[in-house]
């Protein structure tokens, strides 16, 4: 038993002595000093803050619409016929051209008959006019000679007295005259003319069918004048005025046209909080009703602002400036946002504003400005 205890004590002593020796050796070992991390220079793109007056440019897109889109209806009865151009979808025509006719041979003959009766009544009263109203007789004689049943009636002579007017009314001269004028106006409605350069967009009736008063014949659109409707948020709409210049382009930016702000809506879209701005532009062969275009609207001048890229702003309205080779975070006032840039205020002129996005801004490097 003693022997076992002796062996155990010797072993324990050896272990303790070894531990003590190891601790002494560790205490004698020199701890290596860490080498200082080298200073890193980081180059950032910056611009000196300088304010100036900049024009507000608003970007928006919308659909192009023909300024006039008219449903043509017949105002008389008869058989539908072609005018000076084919009565077909897509057919273009010029202002003043006859685009359709309503054929009714009976009505022109009836009008000629009424003019003949009117001439007969005039012939009957001319002797009485010569005796009772000699001062007016030359004018009525000249009027009688000008009347031609193939042409519109000339202007009626003005009665020189109330007695002369009563005499003409009692002979139905005045009523017959204005009745013929009404028939002449109705005769013009048998030829349907366009009041603008345009094209047929939809045909409702075929040539040769019988039409009545009110029958819809076709829809025509104007092709020499268009309007582009684009939405603009309320805050930016205040920067626009009637007559402002607009640059219009397609999605590929291959077609560029100049336009003008014609109207600014007064009703806000509740979902987009935008108002409609209507831009007018002249038509040409490259423009079509319904095409999608982008408008660059040039509005009012904004005073004392600076333009910078939008992607250099973080946390909504914070930017970095370089002060003594260090980055300093500052807040700005955003006056207007564009697609890629924004207009700002709130910094002191002369400060160096970082105009590129910075990622992983850590440590304490030296920031140098890259011009």
C-alpha cells in the first residue's frame, strides 16, 4: 500500500514540475507586436458644389391621339355613293375633298322647280314695283336677271320702306326666297366634305346602300394634327405652362418631333396622383393614332440648384462630401427628381460633393478626389 502511494506521489510531482517549467518557458517568450496596417488611399469622383439656374425637364410617356375623331352621319336620305376618294378603311383625303355622296336625283329637280316658280312670281310683281316703288325697281330688275335655276340665288335686294316690305311679303316673295335658300343648304349636304386632312378609320356602310337621316356612315380621324396625353405628378405639373416646348420621341429614340403644351388638366387621377398634360404636334407620315411616345417637357427655370446623379444619394436624402480627405455624411433638399439625376439644395457652395455611389464605406481611409 505504501509503495503504491509513493509511486502515485512521485508521478504527481513530475506532472506538477513539468507544468511549472512550461509556464516559466511561456512567460519568457516575447509576444510579437502587430505591424500597423498601411494607410489606403481611395479615389472618389466628386464635384465642387456650385448653384445655378436650371430648367425643369419633365419626362413622361403616353398615347398619341388624333386631334379630331369624327363619326360621319348622313343628314339626308338617298343612296350612298363614293366621293372624290374611295370609301374604304385607311383611305386618306385632304381638307375640302368630298369623301362621300348621298345620291337622290329627285331633290335637285325639285329645287329647280321651286326656283322656276320663284322667277314666275317675280315677273308678276315687277310691273307693280315699277309703278309703286320706282326707286327700288332697278335693283329688283337686276336681281331678276341674275337668277339662274342652275346656280344659287343671288342676294335679295333690301326693301326701301316698310310698305315695300309688306308688298313683298303679301306676294310670298320673301317666304319663297328663304325656302329656296334652305333647300340650297340642304342640297350641299348630299355631298359630304372633310373639314381637315384625315383618313377613314372605320367604315359602317357599303357604297350603294340606302341611307336615311342619322345613319352613321364612317369614322374619320385627323392626320395633320395630333395630341399626346401624358401623366405628370402634381408637384411637377406646377412647373409647366401653356405654350412650353416639348421634345417627343419614340421608344427607340429614332423619331424625334417638336411639340407644345396645349392644355393642362385640372382633375387629379386618384390612383397615380397625376394630372394629364396635352401636347400638340403637327402630323406626318410617321405618326399614327394610338402609338406610344415619350415627351420631354421643358418647364420653368428653377433658381439656385445643382444637378447630381440620383444613385449617389442614399437614405432618401443623404450624400457624402469630402472634408480633409475624410467622408462626411450630410442631408440635402431635393428640389426635383429626374430619371437619372436630381436637383438639390442644402449644401454650402465650395464643398466637394461625391457624385458616385459608394459601397462598404468602412475603416478610415484617405479619400482623394478624382476629377
